[in-house]
C-alpha cells in the first residue's frame, strides 16, 4: 500500500468516524464530581506535567514522549462526564469545535489520527495498560493498579489545587 493510499484510507476512516460521532447526542452535564485523573501506560517516561503541557499533548502538539515512544491519545465518547471536563478545561472547546479541530489537523497532515474514542472506563483501562505511550483521562474513583497517575501542576487528584474536576 503506498503512502497516498494510506492517507486516503485514514481520511475516509476519520470522516466516517466523525460522522458517527456528530450524530451521537451529547446529553452529559458537566457537574461537580470526582477529579479526573490523567493516566498513562506505566512505562511512559513522565510523572508530572503542567496543565499547559497536558493541553499540548492532547492538542497533538507533542506527539512523542521520547525519540522512540509515540503519544497515543484516548478520549471518552461524547456522553461521558470525563469528556466534558476535558473539552472544557483542557481543550477549551465545544464538542463541535473539538471535532472541527481534529478534522482540520488530519487534513493538514499535522497528525495521523485523532484521539482514539473509548466507550467505557474498562475499555480505557485495558487500552492504556496495554499500549505503551497511551494517555487518557479517567474518573479518579475508577483508577486501578497498573496505570500511572500523573501529577498536574504538581498535584494529584484529590488535592484542593488539582485543576481537573
């Protein structure tokens, strides 16, 4: 398969995925709940990121943890509370702006793919623990052993100054 064919297949897959997501209703309310933990695969060579660095990672501006380990972005499906918090605090975008941002980024060849959409905490846990370089947001109450929880601005979930809730 040549490079142009792969790009076309990737773009078609992305457009199809986005059409499905655009048709899904987003009825989740952003409500005060547990903090949202930033979790990574245990072998990811990072333990603390500033909120600005987390934002750069999720905007696709930082695509590698080191020279050999790519960042693998994951985000919950549109009806999840974690997604609403991430869109509001990290992306600072509406659902429509988020979708438009990733379509444009793919078409400009600035990224190979958008964040992988996961439909449950269990699915997210399994993928992050299995994929080196993976990063995701999980309700802090659902964090299980096997994932590394990152400090954000020097704080862990549960700290009063933790920025993601």
